[in-house]
C-alpha cells in the first residue's frame, strides 16, 4: 500500500494501474461502514484507491471541523488489512491553494433536508468530490446509503458533467442495536449512545407502517416524530418521507420513498435513513 500526499504523486501512481479502479472517498476515522465500502471496491475492481481528507469547505463556522475525529495511523493500519493499493492524504493547501475560486453547485436535490439545514454543505461536498474524481480518475466510486442525499448529489453531478464514473451505493452498516455507524458516534456519552437508538427505532416504525399498508406520509411523519419526542435527549432537526430519487416530500406514498431524519442527541447531530420498500 502506497500513501501519497500530493496530487502529482497520486496521478503518477494512478497512471500505472491497469484494469478497473474502485475509489472510496472518506474523511477518515474509519469504521466498519467505511471498510464495507472498501470491501465492495476490492471485489469489483482490479485496484482500490482510498482518500482521507477532512474537507473544510463542507463545514459551516458553527460545525465541528476542528473537533472532527482524526487518527491517520489507525486508519492506515485498517486499510493495509483490506489490501488497498493507494491512499491519498492531501493537505488543505494541496486541495485549496490560495488562488482557488472554482465551485460545483448541484441544484434541486441539494435544496432539501441536509441542504436546507446546512447551507453551503453540498457545495463543499460536490466541489471536493469533483476534484478527487479528476485526480483519481476512478472507474467506480463507492458511497454509503447512510448518506443517501450526498450519494444522490454525487450521482447527479456525475451524470450532468458526463464524468463516466459508476456510482455504487452500499447498504448502511449498523451496530447490533441498529445505530448507524458514524465517525461522530464517538462524541456520544454512554447515556447519549443509548438515547441515539431512537433514530433507528423511528425509521423501523416508518417501514413497519408502510409495510402494513399505510400510504399517508403525513401520518408516518407524525408517528415518527411522536416516538422521537419521547426521548428526552433527542432534539429533532427534520423528519422526512420523500421521493427516493428527488427527495421531494410526499403526501401520498405512491412511488419508492425514503424515510430520513436528522436528530441532535445532546450536542451531537446524527442522520440516518431507510428505504420504505
């Protein structure tokens, strides 16, 4: 496994790779969810490249960029165990030199949910992923279902800009009690960690209601909201039942739908989602 810090090094190594290349962009502090992406990339490609970069431009001044967990040595050890070929670990100056002034904006799908709650977030995500795609030139790129809106934004960008990269969604990896794996889970105290299971419980309730024949999205949102409000440590940001493709809120579930939510447990903001099959 080769670890490189500059764009020039990453491009030079990429040119030496034959066959298909799978790419997993991450912000580090890796967990089993990230490793599931790497495993999928390893199965379906000749070589695997992983990036580790905490992207400052997708954080607002009020968010946790400075405190975001980082442990590069641990991350690299985990990736060695997965047989990754190249790990790209750029600095901020490498990715955003002083004269940097070009941005990628994806309309419509970014206007809701995380986009509404975190203005500018997806501009930062789309920009850094576009840059990484240009550097790595992957055949396929792998994203987790937990960040469903982000994956949809990237899929839209790739299609609109004719990048020719296949975007692969990998199911959310969960703890034994249903909590979606996330680097931010480390922020939770033991009591908050227990309270955080309310997200999965609310999503499971939504799926059960839908499987039971409920088509009124408003009723499902109301029941999810009522359940979450029973948890004293939980503060709801949003609860959504939306079109699985466009993320437009639904009144009647007459097409594939996605239940999603963002909830603060103490000071930690967690997101999760579940397709309503």
